[in-house]
């Protein structure tokens, strides 16, 4: 395995950080899209797993996250998140032309890859969404939403704590401790990003969907950060090759659970098929 860091700039000049974990002659590439407040290097163990099994692994820190620039927890607009995925795939295709690409998104990243699937009709091999932020376990307080909607109009970079209940991150306390100690993790979300994610989550389950690209939907059955019901609902209304897997006893980050090896093996076996 070798790693390389690379960058690109978005339309407002902000620098986007990206990283690749590569191997000689991979049989495919996994493009990862991370969640709210975190960064792509938290997926190094997932990258190592896929490298070991013949796949290169690419990902970037979103605008306002990790080593990328921009106000913490912000995005200029939702479209720019989809454009980040476009650019990442372009970088992969330049390095490894004509190889199958799997798009893998977790939490906010799951919201992004699902919207990307239905809006952009990408030429990829498959999509994996874990713990996708489609619906929340409980609605945000009305006062909080009202403030967010007001500030979105006059100052969309207005940031508030994202409210993630870290006790539901994983049943492995070591994962929570590492998350809290990680200097690149933050708890911010701006009015623009927070409301856009809620809107795009509702849109996903607003009508029947169809995909010609195989789709794997997975969720921790006891997830208290994003609601498994959103993932289940999307699986019911989507026509095509759709696989739903709920993981009993697991919380939000199923790739960081005590039994994470079972989750990674399931992802790999699905991709191999």
C-alpha cells in the first residue's frame, strides 16, 4: 500500500484536501465520502482493508472539514458537495482509467452519495450508503430551525453545535474517546449545510425512486444519530438492485463497531458480486 495526498481548489478559491491509499494493479476503486464534523483519515483502517483485498481507496475532506479550507461545518451550497464527488471521481479516473468505481458514503456522506446517485446518473459500478442522514431520530427543536432559516437568508455561515450524541457513535468506547481527542474533528454545522442536509434527506424519500446501479443500504439498528427508518423507507421505494442490511446491536459508525470486521466483509462480498 502507498498513500498520496493531493488537493484541488473550488470556485471560491478554497483548498480541498484529498488522500489516496493505492496498490499496484487494483481491480477497482472505492471513493469514500465522510460524515459531518469528521475527516477522511478516520477511514484509514477501511482503506487498509480494501487495499488488502485488491481495491484502491480515495477520499477527500469536505469543504469546512478536516484539512480542507472553509468555515468549519459549512458548504457554499449543496450542489458544491456533489461537485466534490465529481472531482474526486475525475481524479480517480485519471489515475486508474476504465476500472470499476464504488461510491461509499457514511452519514452526511450517505446523504450525499444517494443524492448523487439519483441526480447525477454516474457511470459507476455501485453505491454503498451507511448510516445515511435521511431522517433524524427526533426533529430538531422548532426554535433552532427558525433561527437557522433566518440566518440562512442573511448569513448562511452562521454556525451552531451539530448536536451529535456521541454516546451513539459506537458501542466501542475507544472509538468515542479517539473521536473526542481528534483535533481535526469539530462539532459545528452552519445554517446552510444543516438545512440543506435536512431538505435533501426529505427529498430522497419524497417519491418512488429507480436505480440502474446496484445499491447497498446499511444502518446500525440502534443508531441514535441518524434514523434507521429513513434507510428502510428508501429501500422500500427504490426500484432496482437494492440490498438492505440492518446491523442489530450496532450504533452509528458500523465501520467502527466492535464487530466491524463483519461489516467490512459484507461490503466486500457485495462489491465482489
